[in-house]
């Protein structure tokens, strides 16, 4: 593997530095590094970050390869600056056994565009009735540490308690999709003024907040780790803030779309805006941004949810819930958090690399940009401005809420252990 010299990049947004990659690792950082026989990337004005890590990605394989495959999903991840993604368990068959998680893990290794860490199901078939093979999935080649029934809530308190107790044995974490199912039957969007005016079934904030309150109490009771997926309301923020003030082992994520979009967009009846949890109010969006800035919310996770055209190009009530997000995540975070002054680029590195890697106990990722560390790196041009064109996506699906919207920033290069997966904004 040849040497690569990234010259004059602002590492984590700081002073310009040269970064020399030799093989799979960062060999040297500093100023005036001699290139020798290295390939030189002139990076003045660009930001160099550790490779991004996504705790929440739907790759759909096995079973829904019409939406996405591990190969196409990891290509999309690389274009978005990610070097590792956690693949959710709601596949067909469900990733509730060692065999299925190993299959996904091996497909990730074969793709070569980013590391794929499978997430194991908490319950058999995501049915919420019986614990899945948590220990076997952890002991498999995939080494599963994160377990989630995402797409469904583990609503049975006894099952949730047992899962939290079980994963303590290997420092695992249960990632909860917080949705009380009895409060959201027939829900189509956020419950509020807009749902009342449109006559659409409402998904109330309390359906999320009640499960979060229960689960942080359960995690504290058994002394385990719980992670809250796609937190979306101001009330949820307050519960997480309270739990952390108690010193409990609770973490939470927010999606890019919940940092930018509101339920006012549902007035268009465009199913591209249909998502679970639903788009909330402007007040919720502002609370989420502030909580991400102050660290109450630990990280940004995409909840990349690809769907084929026919599942979104239909009437609102029949449409599937979910949005693709890997290729636009960093741009949305730049617009909502960096360009607004709420986070600097070091903060972005923390929320999109360091913390998600730590929560997932993912080795080799979320590491400092310094000598001796794995060369998992993302180079960003923050001055770029361009309209989102899903026709150019690497993902197999096109269900983005940002089509035609101008977003800032562009990933120009992504490196996975020193190998370029993206060069000049294109897949290598």
C-alpha cells in the first residue's frame, strides 16, 4: 500500500497540518512533512476528521435487497464519510442468531467500503416475547455488542429488564426504539396542531417519553447500559438529562432529519417525509440541537432507512416509514450545528465518531488523528454548496427528504485503514 500525504488540512477544524498515511496507519502529523514517494492531496481549507461511525443503519440484506444491499449501503456510507456502520437487525430473516449476524458481518468484509458491525435482535423475530441468542451472537465471529429490536419497541418491561441484565456479562448495550405501541396505533405523523388540521392519526410525544423514562429506571436498577435510538422530543431530552445527572449509564442519539425538518412538511402529503419517530415541531428541533451541543444527546445516527420507489411513491397512509441518510448526514450536521455556531468541527468528530464508536465498543474507529492510529479518516470541504440530487446516490434507494435542497459541505476523501474508498467525492 502506497504512502499518502494529506497536506495542509485542518485536523478537527484546528490549525493546518500535514498528515502522512503509511499503509494502514497514520505515520506522522506535523508541518512541512516531506512527501517522498507519497501521493499528495492538497487539502488547504478542508477539514480532516476521524472516519465517521453510524450506530444506526438499515442495510436490508438479507431479505430486502430491492431496497439496499450491504454492498450498496456501504458504498453510500463511504460517500458520506463513514468508515463503520452498525447494521440493524430487522432483516428477513431477522438477525436474531449467530448465523445471520455472521452472514451480515462477512458481507461487510467482502464489500470493503466500510466496516459493518451487525446489531443483534433483542427478541426472537422482533416479536418481543422471548430473548434472542444474545450470548451466541456476542460469541460469534461478528462479536455483537449492540442489541436492538429497532423498528419495534421492546415494550414488555420484564423482557427489557432481562435483556439489560444479560448484556452486562459482556459489556453490551440494549438500544431501544422508544415507542409505546398502544399509544401509536394508526399513527401517521406527530400528534399536534398539524395532525389535527390534516386529520391524520397522531403519534404523541408521550409514547416515546414514557418508554425512555421506564428504561432509564430499569438500566439504573440492574446497573446496565441502555441506548435510546432516534430521540425526537424536547421531553425526551429532559428525561435523558435527568438520568445522566444521576450518573446512570444512559446514552442517546439523534438523527440528522430530526435536527432540521419539522412536521409542517407533512402539509405537502409527500410520503418522503413519513418517518418513525415522526418529524416533530420547531420547538422539539431546537431542543434537540441544544442537547446535542451540550452533550445530553451523545451522538448523531442516520437511521438510514432505504425503501424501493413503489413503497414511497403512493398515498401517505400506505407509504413506508423511513428516509435514506448516509450520504447527506454530515452536510445536515454542518448546516444545523456548525454553521449555526452550536458545535465546532472537534464537536462534530466527538458526536459522529468518538462517541458512537465508544457506545458500540468498536475497536479501531473513533480514534484520534495522530501517529500510530488506524488511518480511518474523512476529508471534508466545508465551503462546498450544492443541491441534493438523489440520482447520483450510491444507495440503491432514493427516498431522501432533501431532493433539490441546497446543503453545505462535501466529503472529498474517505480512507478505510489507509485505503481510499472515496476520491474527489467519487467512489474509488
